[in-house]
C-alpha cells in the first residue's frame, strides 16, 4: 500500500501510506528475530542434538530465502534488459553483488540484512539460553546491546549494522516471552491488549501523508520517521506481545484466514509486487483509482500465490524433509 501510494493508487481516496512501507520492514525484522530465537530457546528442552539442530537451521534458512531470491534477481535483470528501464538489477555485477549479499538496492536491501543476522543469531540465542548467566545479567546485557546498536541515521544498502539493534530487540523479546510463559501473565492481558492496538494503529497514523491530513499546516516528508528505529522496535515488540498475551482481540484479527493467507505468500508478495506494479503502470490502465488499486492488488495476490505454491512451498517441504 505504501508503494502503490507513491504512484497515486489508493485503497481509499486520499488514504496514502507513502513512506510507511519501512515500518512494515521494521516490524518484520523484529518479528523474524523473535520467532527464530524462540526456536533456539525451545530447542534447549528437546532431545535433538544442538549440532544437528544448528545444521538444520541453516539449511532451512537457505532454502527459505535463496531459491526465490535467485529467481527474482533473474526476473528483475531480464526486465531491465528487455524494457530498457533500470529496475535494481542492471547487469552482471549488480546480480552477483546481490547474490552474495554484498549489496541491496530497492526492495532487495532487506535480504542481505536479514540473512546476515541468521549467522549471528545462534550466538545471541546461546547468550539468552545458557545457564551460565543469571536473568539479571541477560536482561542488562540485552538492554545494553540493543541501545548501543541503534545508529543515528540508518542506511538502506544491505548493511546489517544499522538494524542490528532491531534484531536484538526481537531476540531479547523472545527470551522475555519464554520467561513470561513460566510466570502468571493473566494479569497483564489488558495492558498487552491496549499496547498492541496502539501499536497497530500507530503504523497507520505515523504515515506522513496521514499526519499531514490530520494536522493542518503539518509538513511531514516521506522519510520523516525512518530513522526512529528504537521507537519502531518497541512498537513492534508491543504488537507481538499483544498477539501472544493480550485479551485475544488483535490475535483474532491477525489469525483470520485472510491474514494467514497473506502471511504464507508474504515473501513472494514482497519480491514480486514492485515489478508487477511497474508493468501495470506501463499499460496506463485504471490509474489513480480505487478500481485500479483493487485489480492490481488481486493480480499481485494471484502471482504471489503461484510463486508460493510452485517455488516456495516445494523448497520448504524439501527443507523439512532434510531436517527429519
């Protein structure tokens, strides 16, 4: 919705989320670290050997990301050659820099960032799972690591360092969640529910164009909040905790069939939506209209579903088979 807003296509007239797409990426970084760290923490109580678990972890991560990533790099490169319009992958050098996670342009900037944290995560998870450190040391260490890893101004070129604090926030939150599950958290349900809904709403309200509509005379630019990484880390953690431990309202919405479907095809949707948007705009049909947005959205969903079922799902099944 952020990227379509950049081209005048809106779900509702004037409902522009231009510039807010980065918030979704920030939420993804925290959520990804949270879920993967929990796997390590939960694995501690399983019979599976750690070396075997670690080997399967890297196999699953590679097969989850790289097959579709390689295909998308080829398609974007082909588009640039055939159309004559540069779209991220403009030659052999760009292709191999992206393939080896040395560079990230356009939507591809998130892939190197995410994958590089996969190599660091086992060490972070060990810190939170080992019995060598007390809960106080883990809490203090987690907070210190998070705070020192937040930069002043992030860069969006595939480097992990500007976003390391966000990933650490997700890992730290995973340890907190495991600790909370050992305690009685029923009394915190109302608090988590309120914080979660506030977080969900903030992803929309902090869209610069929405703020400019709400407050007369405001002049927020598209990138105004992009460097507020610590804030969005906290917002993302609240959102996750509400989904887990709230009263159930937000969890019911996010676990609906529609959002579960979006979750399954989200990686394909993320990689293909830009090139489909470019092709759609080149046709010049139904521009700047609700109908145009709706048709485009359905088209993106259909293409993403095909990509998920024909490429992603077989690779995931292969990863699970190799893990058995």
